[in-house]
């Protein structure tokens, strides 16, 4: 498995009114600071060398990017999508709740500004927010919007 070409994550969802909301993460760092539409994502990450259990990876990445363990309970497999850069993203949906203000992501280091010689730490995910699916479709990476469709279809099949 080539870790730079694969990632796995969790799409957390919760019932709200007559529908649902989904939790998305906004990427941290200076490149995304002023971007909103099309840059939000499921909470996901890449495997470490030799790691091939994508469901375990998805749970670990959720915890790293929110500071909270994902909820226990049945996961809904949402399959995978190929993003425009070629990366394949695998996703599972879990029902749960999380207060966005309580989320805290792990960090990464990078030189900023470029060629300045100064290194800064940035959160991988600078914030998480709940969105209704219609709004989430405008925020999420275009390829990942398929996960929203698949989640809604899976939940519709469960209704009596």
C-alpha cells in the first residue's frame, strides 16, 4: 500500500430535526486559511508504513484530528472515491456527537513564509463544524461529496 495515494476516514453524523448533520474538518495551515468552498473534508489520514487495516486507520485519524475517540457502534461502509490528484479515500460513517469547540487537532511543522528559514506549527485541522448535507456538499472536497450521497442512501434504506 502506498500511503501517499491512500487515506481513510470517518464521516460522523447525527440526527437533527427531520434530517441529519455531518461533521467536516477544515484543513489547517496558511494555504487554506482563507479558503472555504471545496476544501472541507471528512476526518481522514494516511497509513503508516506497513499499516493495512483502513478501518483502524480511520478511527485513529478521527482521534488525532479531533482529540476525541470516535463513537462505538456500527459503522456504515461508504466505499471509496478517487480525488482529482489521484488519492483514493476510504470512508466509514458513524453516528455520534461532538462539540466543535472541544475538538483539538494534532499539528504539523512547515517553513512559513516560504524560504524564510522560520518553521511554524499548524493544526492539521483548524476547526470542525456540523453541516446539513446540502451545505456540506458546497464545502466538501468535490470527490468526497459522494460519501454524503451514500450515507443518505444507506440511512434511507434503514427507515421503516
